C-alpha cells in the first residue's frame, strides 16, 4: 500500500512538471540557433543513454546467433522462443545506423550489425528455395508451430538492414544480401496484372490466394490482413527498403520499381484529405478500416524520402500528399492537451483509440520536423507540435529507470502494461530512426536561424501546388 502511495505521489509530481512546461508554449516558439542546438543535444543524449546503450550489446544472442527480441526488465534474455525476421532485421538496421551516428563507437555498433546480418544470411535465408524465413525457433529451425510460409514485409526489412550495413562497410557481400532479397521479391511477389506485390507466399514463392469467404481462422491472417489481400503496411515498407537500396545501389530496374511503388503508395493507398487506406482486394479495391495516424505520418516521411532518392525534390504532387497526411493527423489524431498522436480514428471524426504507442510518437517526430524544415518560415504549427511531442516523449514515453521506451501509454502518459512490461525490439528502429533524424535535422537548421531549410526548391514546389488547388496536376 505504501509503495502504491509513493507511485501515485511520483506520478502527480510528474504531471505537474509536464503541465508547467506546457504552459510556456503559449508564447512564441523559440527557433533560434541556440534552441535547435540545445534540442539536438538533448535528443542525442537520450538516444545514447536510454536506447542504444541498453540494447547493444544486451540484445546479442551469443549462443544461437542473431538477437534476443524480448528482454526482461534487467536486460537479460527471458523466455525467448523464436527468431522473427522483422525483429532480427530491425535490430541489425538500428545497429548499423548507430555506427554512422556514434563517432568513436562506430566499430562496436558495426560489429553488432554484422552479428545480426550473419544470422539473417546464414540461418534465416532459405537455402533451398531462396528468400528468407518468416519465423524460426530460437536455434534457427523450421517448426510446425511457425510454419514455412514467407511474407514480403519481413523480406523488405532484410533489404533495409543489409543496405544500411553496406552503406557503412562498403563490402560487396553485405550488398549481395540486400540484392538477393530484392531479386527474390521481384521474381515471386510482383503482381504483374494489378500492380503492387503479393504479400503472403508459400515457401517456394508461389502465391496464396484469398479464401472464398470471411473467416475467423487466425492462421489465415498476418499483420492483421487476410491472406491473399494487399495492405498499406507491406507496400509502405517495401517502398522504404527499396528507397534505401537505391541510395546505395542505383540500379535502373530498381529505380523503375521504386517509381512504381511511389505511385502505388501516393495515388492508390493515400487519399485526400490526408489518410491511408489500410487493406485492399488483389485488384486494389479498398476494404473498410480505420485510420492509423502513426502510419499516416510515417508515410509522409517515406514519400519525401523516396522523391529525394529519385532526385525529384520538386515533385509538388508528392509533397502535397505528404503534407496532407501530416495536417490530417494533426487535425484528427493530435492531443493538444498532453501532446502526442493517438493510435486510431476515422477520416472525418475524432480519434476513438486514444492510446499512445511509442512507434507512433517516433514517426510523429520525423514528420513534424520534416514539415518544419520545409515550411517553418511560414507556419510555426509543425515546430510547436514537435516541441510538445518531444516533451511528452521525454516525460513519459522514455523509461528513465530501465532504459528504452514504453511500448504503449494512456493519453496522459500512464503505462498500460499492467506492470508486466518487457523490453520489446519490434519498434526499436522507429525510436532510433526518429532520434537520429531529429538530431541531424536540428543541427542542419542551426545553419539558418529563421527555421526552414535554405534549400527551398521543394518548398516552392509545394506552395505552387497549394496555390493551384483544383488545377490539373499535369500542368504543374
């Protein structure tokens, strides 16, 4: 009882501190060089102290290879039963990206990344049929429990991890892992008739068609989508992976596929006034579902990333789509009282799921600062929201005692795991990427005190489109 009372007192003090900080936001937001520099230093410090320093090398499985995916509160491996392709690849990507951010610790993080890539290449790669296994047991064996089907979502993350590692090592064998995964997807997963990609495949790469009718059979679902259907989530992350691969391996066929994916995500999945359809029939008819605010803001960042990779920073249509996604999330998914983005809502209604997932807040940091970088000299909205979001993350989402981030919180920042929280790796790359990018962007903004980036070509393109709303896009 005494412990519970102390927890409540501590919680009350934490809320009071947060409210006092938020009151200061009524005054104009500080966009000075000193403010940007201070924020960059603070975020970078939390990145290393509360995230990277606890995940590496604690997550390395030195017995079977790869990484632990769930660690107990004292950062020891506990109850690990499998090796999931997505988590393994995300931990490898994060270590590699940290190598490019960590200065004197570069080689230590690269060693952690190579450790993960070795497991992906030698154990999770299917030596018989190619591609990569979706899930194995901890020792790296196929089991009846996990099956032997493959999913493009997981293979996309192998590309993402291997391409990032190659960016820092420049070793051909690292690039080859990414290229092999890309070529396997292009050989087996492409829907040549309707466009996009088949998502759930048999071990030999053959397509698994959808069932004839609806079913509650859990074995027919993966990533919340029914087998045979297409999803926003998988296509968004194939786009993400192909963008990074193209940056390090500018192959002409890959460029063509990247341009195709851009059109799929921007023109079929994203819709005005700024939301993403989540699920589709094989011929791209939208299946009714909610609006995921986290995916909306993540898509905004990834759409901008792909046009930059393609050398099309003046792509006004894509910039308009990205900005609409962020603006819509701010209108319907933003918590103005406490800061942060809610989880779910509808296109024209307030959010109905007000939980705050760590990965959603991380993607919000990315998108808000990106919009501020381009439009901050006209509108303080994005930077004000960025500051408020960071304060929420700093005060509640980051766990100062154990390290890492809390996976899910209530609207006002209470942990929603019933005291049984473990350190899960699934969202680590969201947290790390947001903090890498925020630190980097804030330091770039220090070069120009009045906010927006000095490279104004993309901003001018976006303004031009907004000024001509209703015009034929082909004339812009």
